[in-house]
C-alpha cells in the first residue's frame, strides 16, 4: 500500500452543508451521520459496485466542510499478505500532512478540514474528491515531519520498524509498544479537533493492522469517529489462507502469536451496521442523467443492473457508445465492460455455486427445491452463499430471483451449448407445469421438430388463456423457431402469430425478433405488414427510428384495403408524435377511418376516428366532439381490447382539457378496477398518468403524487420511455410535492422526449419546466423555456389553448421581465381563440395575467377588482390551486396599493386554500413573510415603500434571503436557481431600491 498525500478540498466555511449526497443516497447519508453522532462507529456494507465508497466520500466531504480532519485509508487485496501494511499507511498519511510544533516539525501547520488519504486501488472511487495526488509530496520519512517526537522511545522504535524507517530486529517489533504508539498518535491527533477515519476496503486489511487499529480505536476518545467500508466475502475467507497470524510480522521476524483473524475493527452491532441498498429505477434514471448518459432506457437498464450503480453505468455507456441508437424493440447492446463487470461478480463463486446458478438462470420460475431436484443436491447451501454475495434473493418459500438481469444472461451467454441443453433437459423432467416442461424440452433441442413445435404452440395458447401474455409471447416465438425449415409456410404463420402475441404482451424485443426472422424469408406482403405493425405497436414513444418500417408497410399493403387502413392509422400516430404535424396526422386518420369503414372493420375505424378527433381538437376545429362521438359509438359496439389510444380515454382527456374534472375523475376511477384486473401494462400506465394530471389540476395533491408514482413505476418496469410519466410527476410535484423535484422530473422528461423524438411530450415537459421555473422566480430561465414551448406549439399548428396552457405562464414571465407590451400581445392573441372555442378557464388564466399587467401599468384598482373576481370564478370552477394563485397575485397588488390588511387577508385566504388541498409548495410560498408588506415607517418613508412595492415576488424572496445574510450560493440553493441568475436578479434589486451593498439592502428591508 502506497500512501499519497492529497491537498485540501476548496475551502468552505465551517458549518456549511458540504456537497450534495450521491444520487438516491440522501436518506442513507443522513442515517450514517446520525449513527456516527450517536455511536461514533459505522460499518457500510453491501455488494461490490453498489456505491458504498461514494456514500463514505460524501460523509467525509461533509465532515471536512465542518472543519474536521479526515483520514482516508484504502486497503487493497495485495495488502492482506503484508503484515502491518494498512497501519503503516495510516501512520504515513498522518505524517505527510499533519505536523506538531517541534524541533523537526514540518513547515506547514495542520489545517482543519484537511483530508489525509492513502492511495486508491483499481475499481475504487478516488478517495479525496476533487483532489490531485502527488507522490513527490511525501516527506523523506515519517519521522522527518516531527509528528512523533513526543512518543516514548520504545513506541518510536516500534513505529519506525513498522514504517521501515528502522531495521527490523531479529525479535521483531515490540507489539505492546506498537499498539500504544498507534493509539497515542490517534489520541494526540484528536486533541487538536474532531477526526473522521474512513477505512475503505476493510475486508482487505492485513491481520496485524486489524489488530493494531482495533486496539487503538478501543482507547480512542469519542472525538474520533470511524467509518468502515466493507464488501462481504460470502464464499468463506478464501483469500486469507496464506496470511500470517496477527503479530507474527514478516517472514523471519516473528512477533507474538495470535488467535484467528477477524477483519472487523470493532464488534459491529445492528445499530452501527448500514446496508447500502441498490438504487430504485427512478434513481437509476437520475444517475444516468447525472453522468450525461441516455435515460430513455432507464427501466431496462435498471432491470439489467438490478439497481447496482456500477453495472448501470456500464450498461448506460454501452448504449451511449453504440454506433446506432438502440430502439426499445431491440436487445440492449452490452459492451465488454458491462459483461466483464457481471463476470467479476460471478467469478468469485466456486464452481459448484456457479453450476447451481446456471440451472436457476435457465428455469422459468427458479426455486431451491426445483434446482435441487434437477441435479444440484446442495442447492440450498449454494444459493445461500450466492445470496450473501448479492447475486440472488431468496424468499421464504424457496423461490429465488437474480438481483440483476445481467447476471443470468451472462451465465447463459458464457455457458456452452452442452451445458445449456443438459440444464434444460434436467429441468424438463422435474417442473410441475406441463407448459414449462414443453418450453424446457424445446430449449434443450437444437434441431427443428414439427411435433415439438406443435406442442410448444399449444402451450402458448394455454399460457394465453391463463392470462400470462409474456410467457405466451415467448412460447409463440419458440414454436416458430422450432418449426422445420422445409415447412416454410407454417413457420411464417407462426412467426406472424409470435409477433402479434409479443405486441399484445408489450414485449418489443420478441416482436422485433419475430419480425426480423419473418422479413428474411419469402413471406407474403400481408404477413410482412402484420409483422411490421406488431413492431410499431410495441415502440411506445420511440417512433423516430422506424421510418423504414412505415415505408415498407405502405408498399406491402398496396391493394389490401384492410391492411392499408391499419398502416395509415399507425402513420397518423407517427405524424403527430415524431413529426409534430397534426394536420398530416388528421389527414392520415381520416383516410384510415374511411378505408376501415369500406371493408367493415369497425375496430380500426374507431381507432382512426379517435386519432382524428384528437387532431381536430388540437387544430381548434369545431368538429372535434362530433368525430369523437362517432368513434365512441363504434367503440361501444366493438368493445376494444384496451383503453390506450381509445375513444373512451380521449373523452376523459377532453373533460380534463375543459376542466370538467369531477366527471373525468369519476370515469377514470370506474375504469381503474377493470384495467387492474384485465388491462395491459400500457393501459394501466395511461390511466394512472391521466389520473395524476386530473388530480393535480383539481387539487387532490396526495392522490396525484401517488398515481404519478405508479405510472412511473409501471413504465420503468415495462422498459418503456419514461418521458410521459416524468411529465405527470412534474405536474404532481408542482401541485403537492417539491418544486425542486418537479424541476428535476420536468428536465428528465425533456431529455427523454428529445432522445425519443417525441414532439408532443417535448412541448408538454418544457411547459412543466417553464412553469416551475416561473414559480421559483427564475424568470430568465422560465422565459427561455416558455418561448421554446411557444415556438414548438406554433410549429405544430396547435390552436386550442386548453390542451397546454402556456400562454398565461409566458405572459407572466414576460411581465416579470418588464416586457409588459409583449405580455399583453400574447394575451391578446389567445383570448379570441379561447372565446370562440368556449374555453372559459383559459380566459380566467388570462385574466390573472392581465390583472398583473394592469398593476404594472399603475392601474392597481382595476387589477385588484379583476383578481378578486378571477379568484371567485376559479373557486366556482373547482380549481383551488388556481384560486389560491389568483389570491396571491391579489395580495401582491394590494401591497402595491399600500393596503397591508387587505394583502394579509388575501394571503391568509390563499394559504387556507392550499392547506386544504395539500399543496405543500404553494402553501410555503403563501406563508413566507413578504418583504413588500413593510409599513411607511421603514427607512426612507414612502419613497422606500414604493420602491419595495416595485419588486416582483421573486425579487422579494431573494432580497429577503440576502438581507438575512444568505450568500449568493446559499440563496441559489434555497430558490433552486443558478448563481448567475441570483447575481443578475440582485443587480436589478439594487437598482430598484437604489442600494449598493448587502448592508444597505438589509437596512432597506428592516421594518
């Protein structure tokens, strides 16, 4: 082990919070700090790659920010066999940076907050974040620093021998003197202030060092806190067979004999042992974004990695490095790095455990009992060891699941054909389900067999009847692949069935496999179209990279009216989602409906009319409701297979657009049991997302957050694009959660929609982001974002303002940017359209923005009257959050009118509305003490009060924070703004209040 000193982190004032926690680890980090405070010791444990070191780094950085000294020690596998290696590295790291006054003291006096670190090893995060190691910074020897001048002679000699600065005598070092010397070094260090010692890779500590550190920690004062980071060794202490006993020293230098070695530096209890869990799917998405990797595959990456951050990043980089973008319907592209990481996790398993895991990977429903019956008599012991290694999880009934999808796929990938065949054959003999038995028999054979293929096809039908669509899709494809090549027509028929079965199961990968096989054969145009339609139906939002599919489907459907109607229907969806062209989408939908009606296909006709009605609404056509009514009539007669893209759900969304929210919610709640019982995953996602949007608007904030969360969980589990679900979560968080999380989800939705080429949700997610930025007071960013929404919506020829209510938000952002005339122009443009279409609540939103424009022009009496009426009409419309927002605007205007009591009344009314709705972020805004409510007694008299009234709400919040002593960085963090935005806004505040310093600002704000 080599010790390398490292410079300090950039200086922070003691008491500051330090850097943010790693993604998904805020709660764990808080628990870690609580344990350290209460017990002084904490053991971080978990499988390799789960992020233990990152958590320890964050804790160390926060300790450093508080002015504590941080010692970082990283043990490497090679250190096990080197007696005293870790202890020597610890002594060297102390000596290299910390010095006490003395005759041979180092030049520098130790600084509080310095981090002392041993060199990191391969695969570990560099201990001192942001610091550059310099080997040439080491002193010539640890004793040259003068650190150990006060050690008694025997202790100095023992420490010198440990660090190889004195020859090791024949009898070795004095173990008692060495113990006391190490303990004294740590005690003296802690006498200077609190110390945090982080031991990373504690499982690699050599026995002598473990013994020395355990003794030293036992005598250390409470001001020395310790974090040990350890990866458990589940397969036994296999690496320690050659390690010397504690105290024996190097070969030929015996010390004292010792008992068996224990790696723990203290006896850990449940109270100080913290397991670092895998990340959730949504946290994996955030991790990918943090590392500038594509997030649209976050659900599939989470399944592949099992939430292990190191695996997830490897898979994410594989996708980012792929020559062509990976589509949802394709297998994940895995680089050698991702596979190698999985092999490293599996490689530590002894051959018997690995053989047991291979059988489990081949099974459809693996369990310890099944694997034992299939020829692994020690299955329970093998799987228990694998569970300790974090490779599988075992349930009480013996069933098991791999912790990461990459693990079983790598096991199967690396096994030879003979191993896989023997495994499937053994499983076929012992499974208790005939459907599974047929599956294993088919997978055990590499020869096409019609009799076997027919059995598999029958098993697929059985699985379909059971409602197991995913298994039915897999078996249907297996039946096709088991069909002999000489029977080409039958194989093609089965491939078409497999593709369509995969579409019903939302298994994009299986649909693509079946379609690829079929398109390589001499299939009829009809079969080719059906296979391509199956792929398109599983593509989700990602339609941009499938242009060839549409082109060939159009060519092959020539002369087939029913097929052409189906292709035109898919084109209508593509034109709006991927191309952002609602007029072209409407034309394609109308043609599809006409073709379907001509051949008596009411189901396709209903779907096409539904798409047409959606486009008619977007384009502001008065025919939208009549077209939707025709679609709904056909749909009721046909009983569609699902609700996604159906007239029924569009009817509900029209009610949402019209703010007939109670009707919309009642219809959705009536659908919920049916969808949960018989609907597809995509139906459930659509329903929960729409429910979240309705509840966010109606003020049922808790329910909105719950349903948006369910939509996201299902989306990520299904491996679909998370953009729409993140949009719904952004709305729900804005209504009743956290504005910081709302902005984060909106940004994620923007990124995912851009990656997918989804023009519809790109506009929606930008709207959600711009709205949050405006509420937070980040006017410049909000203005930029909302202008992009304006450009997008105009490019898409969207006319109906109720579908995305960006006009009022843009007008308010322009007003906050002192562009009153432009704000009035935006309102003047949208009002006639809203009146013509009867969009009453759109006009109410415009009234709120109009009133603020009136106030900016000095017409405060008119503004107050308009806002009072607007708030009442919002209440009548059942829109409590909009009512509260209008009341907050009224309070602002009343302050401009110097009517403090009226302003307080309006704010209290708004707070009551928000509290009743559970709208936490809005309640926080309403209950902040507004700086603009200062009486005329403020310094400067009426002139100062008038100047304060000229500040916007965002400027008032920032002025109040800065006046209370917040730095620009602290204000930016509190308000979720960039430091640049804070600086620009402070400049405007100084100009408006005619102040030149923070002290003058604080005086101006003083009552």
